[in-house]
C-alpha cells in the first residue's frame, strides 16, 4: 500500500520536473542570451559612439603619436573620456593603438603601456582592426567579482584604422538573472512540495479504502466469512469492494451449506455409533470367558470411542451457537480447566500451574472452558514428564488474555502454519479440531487466538478476548472453592 503511495508521489514529481525543467532552463537560457546580446550591442554602440566622437573632434591620427610628455593633451582627453565613462555608466574606457598599447585610460595614469589584459583576445582584436568592424570580448570577472565585458570599435584617421576604443562595462542585470534563477528554483521546490502534498492526499483516497479492503480480505482469508466487506464509494475501488462482498456472501452461504451437510452426516453417524457402543458392551459381557475374543472386542470399543470423539468434536465445531456472555473470575475458570485435565496431566507427569492473580473475563463460560481445556490438553500432550504447563491471565487495554504456556516440543514452521486448520493433526488419534475450535471460540467472542511456538523450546497459545464491565456477573460457581494455586 505504501509502495503505491510512494510510486504515485515519485511519478507526480517526475512529471513536474519533466514539465517544468525544460521551461525553467529554456527561459533562463533565452533571457541570458537576450541580455548578453543587449550588453554586447550596448558596449559596441558606446565604443563606436566614442570612436566617432574622437574622429570628429580630434585628429585621431595624432593619438598614435601621443607621448608621455604631451601631458596637457593627455589630461584633457582623459578628463573627457572620464566624463563619457561616468555619463554612460561604463566601468572603463581606453584608447589603444594598433599594437594594443594603451594611449589613454580613464582608470590609470599610465600611458603608452601595453594592455596586458587584452593579450588573450589579441587575435579577435587584430581581426577587428584589420576588418575595421566592431566586436565584444568574452565576459570576465573583475577583481570585485562583478561580471564585465568589453566592446571594441575601430578608430580611423583619414580612412585608415589607427587604433581602437575599448569600452568596458559591467553586466548588473546578470545579478538579476541570478535572482531570476533563484526564483525559478524556489518556484520549482514549491511546485514539487505542493504536487507531493496533493498527490499524497489523492493517494490516500485510493490507499485508505484499499487498506480497509486488504484487512477485510485478510480476515476472510483467515476464515472469518461473516466479516462484511464495507461499501467503499462508487469508483473502481467501490466496485471491487462490492464484487468481494458478493464473493464473500456466496462463500459464506456455501460454507454454511457444507457445514450443515457435514453436521447432518455427523448427526446421522452418532446414532448408530451409540447403538454399536451398546452392543459392544453386551458382546464384552458375553465374551468375558474368552480373553482373545474379549481383547478384539476391546479394540473395537477403543476405535468406537475415537470415532465418537471425532463426531462429538466435529459437531461442537460446526454448531453455530451464539455465545451467551457473562462476567466471571478468570482464575476460577483456569482452576476448573486444570482440574478437568489433572488425570491426563498426572498420567503424563506434567504439572499444570495456575497463576494466582485474579482477573475478570467476559465470555461464554462453558464455551471458553472447553476451548482452553483443548489447548491445555495439547500442551500436556506436547510436554515431557516433569515439565510444567502454566495458565496465566493478563490485561491488555480493553482486552483480557488467557495464556497457556508450555515448555514442550514446540512446532516446526510448517506445523505452526497449519495448526489452526480444522482436521490438521500430527497425532495418530487426534481429530485436528482442538485448536480450530479454540480459534472459533475466540472469534465468536470478537477476540483472537494466537499461537507462538519454537521447535524444541515450547508453545504459547493466547486467547485475546474483549472485556466489557457492563456485562452482568455470572452466578458464583463451585470452582471458587478450589483452594490450591496449582493442580497437577
Ligand atoms: N502445545 C503444542 N505443542 C506442540 N504442538 C502442538 C501444540 N498444540 C497443537 N500442536 C500441534 O497442532 C496440531 C493440531 O492441534 P489440535 O489440537 O487442533 O489437534 P490435535 O491435538 O492433533 O487433535 P485433537 O485436539 O482433536 O485431539 C497437533 O496435532 C500438534 O501437532
Ligand atoms: Mg488437541
């Protein structure tokens, strides 16, 4: 169920990413390209404008011959370029000659110095100088971390290229681009979280009814065919629930029919069995003088006894009597069970110990006594001489637990998985109905029977039964007069 929810969330996230990532990256890439082009045009435009200004107002040819000592010209030019730089928001403006020597630099007093920083782009600049066109450099990071770019425009004198104007500008909008990317990232995260939350809510509409359906079908699988499948709306899950309910009703009807049929047969078998028992008794009387024939009749009686027990247990198992619940002392019930099993226990050399704590139970007393006795018999049968079978009572929230603990041979995983099934037995003379009946009794009370067992270590069988204080107290029975804490 969980995996279905996880799968839906993962799928929705993948779809969001699939839809949003190309848009986000595409948008970022396009905006970046547009802004880069914008910056390039601006830098080239400003460089060209200043080059045109220089060509008109100065003899550009003389610039080449600017010497360090022509301080006045240099100073004037620098002041003019600085004004231009500040007015246009550029970071630096330089005039270089064809050998890339700086003639005037708004940001430095040095002149006739090679522009080392332009060396890496010399090829492109030479190309521009030769072709007489304009270009921009690659973007680079200034010392303070801002992104910068350069625009180059040729400087002509009498139609001849004599140098270039280098306009350097920052790209503040790249900061904006970073903010934009951050916003896209935040939007993506918010989108993913919202879609995950929505998918989680939607998946619950699917997984919750499916979970209910699963627990109901698990109960049906355990044999509780009376568990009605709830109505789960009008969608496909609802259709599935209705189909399972129809299947359950059909199974329950067939189960009842089969049980009635088998109970009828058992009933029919019981009567002739009683007759046979009677005649075997008479035959035993007649053959008293013939020990060999008497022994044979005795064997027939034993087989008859076994057959009778099978029929009786089966009838008890298939009878659908309603539990008539009363409130009574659990300890007294356990003492009674121990007492009823004491003969078998003594024969096996096993002690049955009842825990002294008094805890009340609400159940059909007779029904529960029979079921616990079956479990105690199993425990005695599985125990070796000298060992102890403990009968305990516990309180677990609104439930009361009757526990039968033995240190006997235990069950293998295979036996354990089948022990509750009707007619499953590993004993030669077992009917295989003891645990099945115990489970049926627990379920008839709205409780559960659980069996835990480790081969060679022992077995613990727990009747977990709901307790209701409002149920009237049973009339005190004789078992309260039983004194000892253990019988064995
Ligand atoms: N306490 C236990 N220790 C080990 N095995 C057990 C124990 N209780 C039950 N079993 C195993 O589960 C099987 C089924 O038990 P169940 O009481 O239903 O039938 P049975 O004891 O074989 O026959 P019946 O109770 O009708 O005489 C047993 O044959 C036995 O193999
Ligand atoms: Mg048994």
